[in-house]
């Protein structure tokens, strides 16, 4: 079981040259042509935290900005094993999103 937190977007200030996207949080979240959504945080007590933010670059490319904090065992060998497992699973997850996006 985990809990999620969605920060409310800052009050938007729009100028003639800045057009924010519907999902953009505006304010200090975006700038220099980049747009960022309000971050969504999932807390898994005793396990870790995931924060995900939707981003569109100045060139129009969108991606998910993901920050992950995972609790590690105190024993070094177990911690190394968990880090290896995390890297393995995260790279597989990232690869699977590429296949879903391209249909290959
Ligand atoms: Zn924006």
C-alpha cells in the first residue's frame, strides 16, 4: 500500500510569449521553453519514494522525469544485490516503454 501526493500547480502568469500546456504547473516549475507538470509523489512507508513529473522540452519532446529513493538493507552484500536488481528492473521497464511507444 502506498500513498500519493499531487502538488497543486502554482498560479499561472501568462504573457503574450508564454503559452503553457494544459498539464503544465506553470510558475517556477517551467521556464526557458521547458514545461513541467506538478510532481506526483508516491510514498511507500519503509520502502521508498517515487516522484514523477511530466516534462516537455523547448524542442517539443516529452518525457517522464522520475526520481526514485529506495531504502537499502544495512548489510553491504544485500544492498549491492538490491542495487543490481533495481538497475536490472528499471532498465527493463524503460526498454518496455520504448517498445510500447514504437510498437516494436
Ligand atoms: Zn509551462
